[in-house]
């Protein structure tokens, strides 16, 4: 007779194993619960920040003209977004109009920078003699703060839209070119050799192998460039920048309207978060293989 050992207790599967065995619906539900927890944590952190802000104002640590209360900043948001006492928003334009003009300038400047920066980065990454000549110039531009050349651009192009677009273009171009060059150089040699073995020429290697392989890092460079352009837009709009969120903040600063200045800063930050989330979504659509083995 054969004896078979039968354990008295069967170990319960782990939570991870149970989740994996339960199928996609359970995984989606678990992901939804986790997302709610993170959202609740963010809201709690925001509530703590607002409470601390209100406590500082109530304690009178600084004069109200320097540090307004959250309620006063919210009132500035409302005034900037509506028509009140016959006045349209701030400086004759609504907040959404100021923000829309700034975003349009960022889009145009970053768009031109992408059109120039990606081919420039490809040349730097592939052609060694050009890299020796162009790479120091890109590094030179990357180290310059926007205000360093804003006055020169105003002298060259006047005070209309041109100097603003040029400033954002120059600010956004170096990270795109640098990211493209690094991405092209980082394409695995085995991939390039496989293309050559299949009969691909230099042009085909560049556009059919190197460029698609480098696309995730190029998109990251564009995303970083958009952030840099956004941080530069206030400098770009210090000269005849109304309408524009930077021009609005500049006008409010001249009249010590701290609540309007803070409202403008918050509007920039919130729109920047939304813009970054939009780019993340575009990256997931354009390069769905990123991060996968």
C-alpha cells in the first residue's frame, strides 16, 4: 500500500497571486482603489498647505499686502476671470485669455524649436565633424538665461510678438537638440548592424532605425523643452506682454496687487501640470513600447 502525505492545511495564496488569478476586472478595481488613495493623499496635503497658509496670515507674520490670505487670492481669481464693475478681468483681458495667449506663444516657440532641434540633434549624433562644431554652440545656448538675450532680441525685432517667439525658441531648442543627439548615439549597435545586414543604406538607417529607436528620448526632450519655455514665458512677456499671463503678473506687480500675482503664479502651475499630463498621454500613444522589455 502506498502512503500519500496529505497536508492538513493548504497555504492561502498571496494577495498578489490572488489578484493575478482573479483576472482583469479585479486588477482594474484594485488600480481604481489605489488611484483614489493617492488622490485623497494629494487633497490632504493641499488642505494642510492651505491651513498653514491661513494660519500664517492670521498670525500677522507678514503684512497682508505682502502675503494675502487664500480667500483673497481666490477673490483675485474670480475678478481675473469675470467682468466686474465694467472692468474685464485684469489689464482688460480675462485670465483664460491671458493664459491662452501665453500657451499659444509657448506652442509656436516650442514648435519652431522642435523643427530645428530634431534635425540638428540628428546631425550632431550621426556626423562627427558637425558634432565637433555644433555641439559647443548648443551647450553655449543651453547655459544662457533667457533674460541675458531678451534685450538684444528687443533691439533686433522690436517689442511685438517676434522677440517673444525668438526667446522661447532659443530657450527650447538646446534641450531638444541635446536629447536627440544623445538618443541617436545611444541606439544599440546590434540594431544598426542588423539594418546594414538587411541592405539598409545610410538614409534608411537614419530614418527607419535610428530615429524610431530614439523617439522616446526625443519626446522626453520636447517635454523638457516645453517646461523650459513655460518658465521663460514670464521673461518673454515683460516687454509689451499684455495679453499674456506674464504681462498680467507684471502689471499686477507694478501696483502691488500681490493677490493677483499669486493667482497668476497658481494659474501657470496648474496649466503646467495639465500640459505635462497631456504630453505624458501623447508619449504613451506615440511610443507604447517604452518601458517594456
